[in-house]
């Protein structure tokens, strides 16, 4: 971390008026000298506590911010604390202050009544709450082999929250969808550099109206942190977070498919099962990234560990089902030849995290490898073999940790 850059950043982001949201001047002390090893070449990163409303985060990039959650911050937590929730922006020009009284959410395009909704007007609609995992399409990209360009995340570009807000459907119904609508485009307050396209994403009209896609103003019972999209963000349960537009201020109903850069060119995956193609290939049909896939994570321990030979050992982690609930988390000590079910924690919502734990039998002295996999309620099983695609999207091989018993 260039420590000279930190005071400036603290000033720039730390003095933001949030109209009562109470932004502390800096979230905590910089954690100088503390590094985290994300498990790939170049993956040794500095922890910093110098971001507003954030505790210690792994810094991938300062401008535009890419802040990763250390796995230790998710250990034993179904809901990822807001001050440790990962941050990802594409463009440098992000909103540094938003006046909630002046803020309006505009709804336009193919609608009967274009709207400019205040936050108070939104709050008069029926309130909904949903637990959902927000995961970057490129989470774990740093672990791709061969390596691919893009943000070199470890496993921590992910978090689960209980989101509070209103249904996108209710907002669309208030405006009245006009005939011929096919997609709904969303965009936020961050601005592209000159000549670059706005960061806009679109959902099919039926998806936008499914009653699950929501506009949230709170996560885990508190206002969204500025870096996570204050005052409003889209929440698209079960889908990768590229669609979860932050600082959402524009909704536009389209009568033709969105041909913009961020739909037509970026965030596209191979149209193959599991988004998997031969290493190095470039020539394949693509589709926009969409639903997430099941994943399990070790959090305690989060990586290779030593245990006392002859003692049972306790291991735990998190799992997500992707676009469905978690049915099971399995553990294997023979590279997937046989699997044993771990104990799941309570179900706090099908799109959210589920805690899992297991106490494993005593080991003789020696070296072992322990694997975990998640299985969702649709029967999708997390596979052993890593996929590959040039965008570095949707990585989800069954994780493993080395266990040394002595
Ligand atoms: N306005 C806006 N919304 C955005 C983005 C962005 O660059 N601008 N990035 C998206 C991507 S790719 C991700 S991974 C998530 C990250 O959400 P978070 O920063 O709250 O964790 O925000 C999404 N929403
Ligand atoms: Mo992302």
C-alpha cells in the first residue's frame, strides 16, 4: 500500500455527508504490515482499514476500488458484516456523497407514467426482505490456470446479506409497463470516463418482474454503505452481482434487447455447460452471464492446517446453492471417491449462505487432503475439476485444504 495515498483517500471518502447515516471519519486504523496470501502468484496483498464504513479489507486496487473480504471475516457468519463486505466498482468516478432528500430514482422508457421517485415515495411501497449472496462473476479469478486478465480476486469477492427494500415489479407496475417491453435496463450514479459507456445492465422483462428482484436501501438492517451502493441498489437473487447495480438511479424499460457494451460485449460466458471451454480457446458462442452455481468454502480453518494426531478435528465453512438452496455439503478425504455429509446450520433463505460444520475422526500421523463440495436443491453438484474460460468467470471447483496430523 502506498501509505501516502491513504490520507488523501481518507479525506476524499471520509467526509461524506450521508444525511444521518453517520459516516465515521475513516473506518479504522490502517493495518500496516498485515498481509494476506490469496494462494496464487502475485496474490500477497496488504490489508487496509482506511476505507469509509469498512474494517480491514484486502486491497486489490484503490481507484476504482476493488476491496476483497478476508475469509476470516466470514468465518461463522451467515451474514457478512457490512463493514467487511467486498467492494467492486468499474469506474473511478463513483458517488462520494449523495443527498438522500434530493435523490430521485427515475423510471422511464416504455412506461405509461415516467416517474421520479424520492426515497420516501419508495418506502411507501410494500417492503420485502430477502437473504441473498452477492458474488462477483470473477470471484476466485486469480486461481485460474492458465491465468486470465481481470481483477485478480481470491475467494472473497462474495458476501451474504439480508436485503431490505421493495420489489422491482412494484416499481415497474407503478410506472405501468407499456406494450412491447422486452428488457429493463438499470444504471447508477457512477460516471464513465469520456468516451466510455455507462455501466448499465439489463434483465429480461419477466425476470425483472419475478417478484424476487428488488431495490434495496438496507443490508443487514443498516443503510447501504456508500461503497456498496448507498442509497439504493438492485438485488438479483441467485444471479452474479454484475447485475446488482449500485447507487441505482435510472430504470429504463426497453422495447429491444440492450445492445450496449456491458451486455453485448462484456460479462459474457461460453454457451457451454458450466461455462467451460478448452484452455486458451477464444472462438466460441457466448451468452450473458446469469445464474450462480453451488459453492462451498472452508472458513475455519480457511486453508492448510495442522491437527493433533489421535484427536478428532473440527472443521467448518460456508456454502451457497447458487440459483437454488443448499441441499447438502459433502466432505471427502479420498479426492472425491467417497463423500460424507457435513452438518448444515439453519436455513436463512435459499439464496443466502448456509453454515456447515463437521467433526472428523482422529487421524494417524501423516498428511491428508480434505475436500468439500456443495450440492443444491436442484441437484447441481459442485465438481472437482476447475473450469476455464478467458473471462475468468464462474470458478467453482470443490475446494480442499491440506491437513497435517502430528
Ligand atoms: N453502479 C455500479 N454498480 C455496480 C458495479 C459498478 O461498477 N457500478 N459493479 C457491479 C459488479 S461487477 C459487482 S461485483 C458488484 C459488487 O457489489 P459490492 O461492491 O456491493 O460488493 O457491484 C455491481 N454493481
Ligand atoms: Mo463483478
